[in-house]
């Protein structure tokens, strides 16, 4: 029998011959037993997942199988104060919004700061609380939250375009963008947290469509502080509905499709969702800043398990995360931007591992 040791979170400790890491913290496999599978509590089948009535889903022993590979608590030659979002580009660069420092950091594959984007890199670049970043592989799109703007930068940090967000009515508040994504057609989807709207913009910043009532809402009607946004391979849009404790799926043209999760503080429910990403099979990964974990749902809305929580049945148990926020998925590698713990990287094993 192989001699295997485990840490306090039930994660397998790394072998000495493991591959180099930015700052290797742990290596782990969160494999679920048949007994744990028997205890899973799932969302209702069929079309019922759009219901938004908050209730506790119950608890489960189910952990989503993943391997924690790397942790970067700080960049190799710099400090971040409140990192919130992350984007990767095909050349292997990582871009992080350092919100409190009003800047964007470009990290090389070794975790060193390769460049800093602020008014020293481009005097036209005036970052004020940048909250989200996305990339189409050629440009960076930044939610410049406190300036009510979307900024478009090239990959060297030069400002290409400033898209101001206009107040849409006399009784509306100044827009505060905190999430965004870029569609395959080049349009930009923006979460306006203070007006509880999701905006569809063309590449010049013109408003094509608004989703939501303009005030706090739930169900199919709208949002209560919409946040992070991502797309799946089919162009469907997933919006973190922060204070409703859910992720809302919209069709590419903005129609309500479904919701994932509901307000609560146990496994399968969301207390304060922050980030979202969808894998190639349609599974939805949601970071929760209060539960200090990443929860996973199937394309049908079934709760598949939790990543990072020592005891999924106890929301007060220890976690590998402190305040997980932005997510990015590249193949089977999940990047978690933790506001307090830094950049944590996991290799997803997938549910096929349960039968091996």
C-alpha cells in the first residue's frame, strides 16, 4: 500500500517529485465516497430551478473532486491590497485587478510582476476602483467601477477606448460596473450594481439592451446587486446575483433561462456569491465570499459539491480559502482570486474520478 499523508483539510499532501509551483502550498485529491454520494441533496428536476424563494437546501457530504496545485499569496516582486478579478491570455500572462491600489498587474508564468498598468504606464489611464477584468485574447476590458466606465486596453496596458456608462433615467443612480464579459460578437455585457441592471453594450459603448427593473428584484424580473459575469461555449450569459444568493443564466439575447443556487448558508445554497465560471461540460462554478468555498452545479442545476471546505456539512468549518472572488477557467485548471489569500490554482479532476 502506498504511504499517503493528509493535511487537516483531508487533502493529500504533495509528493516531493511534484512539478514546480509559483508557491507550492498543497496538492490534493478531494474524492467522494459512495457513502457521500448517498447523502447528496439535489435541486428540483425540470423547470423548477427558476424559483427564487430562499430556503436552505440542507447539507451534504459531497465534495467536488479537485487537486489544489499552487498558491501565490503575493506577486514575486510586488504587493496587492485587494485583488478582485483575474483574466488570462493565450501567451500565458495573468492579469489581476488590484482594486485598492487602482491598478492592474500583469504577472508572468512564474508569478512575477511583468508590468503595472496605471497612469505611469499610460498617462491617459485613470483607474478608480477597477473591479473586473476580461479578455478576448487581443484586448483587456476593465470595469472601472468608481468612474462609471468600461476601459479597453491593449495587452501592453495602453488605453484603446473609454466607454462611459450613462445614467439611464432621471431617478437612476450613477452606474457602478462591477462585472463584465465580452461576447463572441464583440459586444460587452456589464453588471451595474447600484441600478441592479445588466447592460448589453456594443463595442462603442452604446446600450443595446437592459435586463432588470432598475431596482432590487428577484425571480425572472431582475437582480439584487448583479456582479461577476461569464459566458459558456454556446454564448449563454451567467450573472452573479449577489444579494439574491444565486447565479442567473440568460440566453445570448438576454432572456431568463435558469438560476443556480439560492440564498442560504449551507452546501448547495449561496450566502455571498462573488465569481462564476462555466466549464466545457456546462458545470457552473461559483465562489462564495462568506462561505469561503467554491460550489459546483451541473448544467441542470444539481448541486455537485464544494471545493475548499473542510466539512461541507458545517459552514463554520475550516477552508482553504478566505474570501474567494474572481474565477477563471482554462481547460481543467481553475484559478481562484482570493481577496485575502491571493491567487489559488486548482486542477479539476472531474466526476469521472468517483468511479475510478
